[in-house]
C-alpha cells in the first residue's frame, strides 16, 4: 500500500482538510499519516505521529516509517518551533527515497526574478525591490504615491505594511489600515526598517490602487491543482473583497468571497475584454512555467489585482494555497479538491514505479 504523509508545523493544523483526504484514501490504495517534523526521531528516523484508521474513520497514535510520499503544508513564522522544523523539512526534501507532492517556492524574490524573465508574464509583474535600507523606500516613494512592504516568505497577509507620504511625513500602516508609525526623519525610517528586518527579509513594490468604489480592497484568487495525469486544472476563481479601509482582501481576515463571472460584468465591455485577455494570458503561462522553474509542484494560488482603469497585475503566487474560496462558492467541488492529492500521489507512484 502507498503511504502518504501530511506534514504540518502544528499538530492540529488543517485537521479537517487532512481528514477528508484520509477518508477517501482507501479506495486509492493509499494509507494516510499525519505528523509534524518534530515527530521524527533523529536516531531511528521513525515517526511518532497519527495514522488514519479506515475502519474506525479516526486518527490513532502510531509509530511508523517516514511515508514514501509527503504533502508539505508547513507554514513558517519567526517562532522557535518553525525554526526547528524548517531544517528538518529541508533534510527530507534532499532525500532521494522520498517524493513530495510539491516542493514549494524558495521565496517571493526568487519567484519575482523568474516571472520578469518570462516574456508573457513580465508585463503583469509590479516593479519589485529587496528592502535593505531607507534609500530603497525613499527612491520608490518619490515615483509612487505609496509603497507596500511584504515579507519575502510571508503568507496570509501577515507582516504587510503600506507606507504613504502625507504632509512631509511617512505614514506607516499595517494591513488593517491602522497607522503604526509616523516618520518625519530619515534616521527614524532607518530605525523602523532595522527593527523590521530583524524578523524577516522584505520586498517592496508600488502600492497599487486595488479598491472598489466603496474603498474596499479586492483581488481575484485562482486555485490550481494537478489532476491524476499531472495536468494543471483550475479548480476555482473568486473575487475576495475586504473591509473598507483595509489594505488586503484575505479570507482569514474576514474578506467576502464573490462570484467572478458576476463581478466582471460590472466593467464596461471594452475594459472587460482587456481584463479577461490579461487574465487568460497569465493563467495559460504561469502554472507550467512555475512548475518548470521550481517544481515539481502540486497546487498553486494566484492573486491578480485589477485597477479601476482595467490594469491587470500579478499580486502574489503561492505554492501552499488555502481552499476557502471553493467551500464558499462551489461546495459541490470540494470532493475534487480532497481527492486531487490522492490522484496526483498515484500519478507520482506510477512515475517512480512504486506501484
């Protein structure tokens, strides 16, 4: 029987998702286990985690070998647990006897550098720079109305700041729109940046005006997964609309999820044609290109921003996306999402002749 391990940083993370996958695994001849990197005994290389009992339809404590196929759903922060887990995951990904469904991205800067090399994708990528000193922000803010700072390895909108110039001062706001600092001197900006970079490396971009008429932030989220033949499939697209005054439209932060087809009709037909053309250009090129550069990958989340003038921009590409837009808009497709990791695992097993 094929063994598939579902790995998370916290023991209870994504329990519902993992359980729904495990409930369907028996019909594919796959045994599912769940564990954290810290559950691996460094001496014996045995895992003290949980196995899914198909008869009882429940998780049971178990000791087992590291599964041959691994599904990485680890999200790293700056806490001690994450710092301990990350090198263990890097060790697992170097092992030739283990196969990951997806190997993930090294960081947002690496993704940016590859996207600007692609002739079809580069026109849709905002100018991006690494944040190293106050000069980087001051240089960009002279040309732009505002600058957005993003952690290079961030996810879920955490750690994002927007810097706006007003009345000869820089207003630094968090993702919720709350002012966290007011900077009037270059030395003050240097101090703020120094403190910021102690936790994470950061990227800066022009802050794009991606708001509705009601001052609500919004973006378009796409979820892609590979199917049982290794082909990329678009599972869902949705418009995420945040609360007025906020800077991000993240479902975890309370954003509303709306149907794309109804929303796009609100644009004039001439703009609508250009927007759809830009979106289709991106989604035709991006998944396979990311796979070539960083793969193999299993799933992708793509966030696209659209300005009121109809400009189309790639806001973020995520190799470990959530699935809330499917549950919100297309609950009938949830089975497809739960079975995709199992189908792709079988595809990989055939590729490496494990079956």
